[in-house]
């Protein structure tokens, strides 16, 4: 059965969340999850997770620059994983509108995060979107 793009993002988030606990490539984490929990491989989810992994430090820099008064160590792993995925989409996936990336991140935060995570994620991602070139945001 084909996953929706939302389900694929959810899987990518879970892979990135798992990566925050273990220093293994996301492809390896996905293969382990497939064996342990019958998780099916999904090309879109894997491309999002691997792309995020490739730009990890740059993405964390973007998040840190817009998460005023919050060091990366104070942000929950759930919120951080969600924002990493969204920032990757916003900066490197031209076919995905920035607003869609932010909305999907907020929805994931509502599902997996704490009470304050959706508004925190929205605020940080909104700040990153405002820093991006207006033409890049509007043209997406």
C-alpha cells in the first residue's frame, strides 16, 4: 500500500528521532526498524531523512539562530527532529511550498510533541522562513 506524503514525513521524522539516540545512518535505522517492527521502506521518507542527515549541522545552525533563548540542548528531541525535517524541506526541496513544510511540522508536533511544541515549532520555522529570500519562499 502506498504511503501518503504525510505518512512518509511521519516515517522520516521517526527515523530522525531515532537518529538522535544512536549515531547510525538513517538507512541503517530504517533497515533495523523494518526487521524489528515490519516498517516498510518508503523512497520519499528515506530521501527526506537522508537529505536532512546530509545537512545536519547547517540545519541545526538555522534552528539555533531562530530559537531565541533556547539552546539546542533545551529543545525536546521530538521538536528538534520535526524542525530538522521541516528546515531540510524548506531549504532543499523546491517542489514543496514552505507553508506546507511548516504546516506538516506543526501537525507532527501536535501528534508527537508536548503542549508547547506546536507553537514553538511554528515560531522557529516562521523565523527561518522570514530569513529565506522572499523570492524563494514565494516561488515555492
